[in-house]
């Protein structure tokens, strides 16, 4: 058992040393700096690029969530339009999102992110 542990330790140490395995969780920019031997000016440029890209990705995620909510709200409206008035009442109670029902009861306008109130 001890021999197995020593062999495993030696093998993993060599794998990390010769970069067969990477250190888990190491940031990409730090790895680039180490392996590509980047200058300070390059590091500044790369960090700026990464920061700009991070902002763009966050915006893409927000746009996607908004579009997904709108598509779901439209689907609920279309489904509701196919129902009889009695079915619509039950649909409104049991299938509309909670915020939509609450805002509908209170007579407030619906927030942009939720399905619109029933007609």
C-alpha cells in the first residue's frame, strides 16, 4: 500500500512538473503569463480584453434571460387565448406565475420580466 502511494505521488508530481497535468483552478491569464512569458504591457492589454469580454458576456446573459421570459410570456398568452372563460379563470389561478397573479389582483401594471396580466 505504501509503495502504491509513493508511485502515485511520484507520477503525479512528474505530470505536473512536465505539464502533462495542469494545476486545477488556475486562472487562464496567470497560466498565459507563466507559459507565454508575457511582458507587462501584454498583461495589461490581455487583462483589459478579458474585462471587456466579461462585461459583454454578462450583457449577453441578461439579454438571453429577457428574451426567454418574453417567449414564455407570449406562450402563456397564446395558451390562454385558446381557452374558454371558465378555463381561463382556472388557468390564471393555477398556471400563471405568482408575480403575475399578485400584480393582476392588485391592479398594478406587470413588470417587464413577467407575463402580462390576463385580458
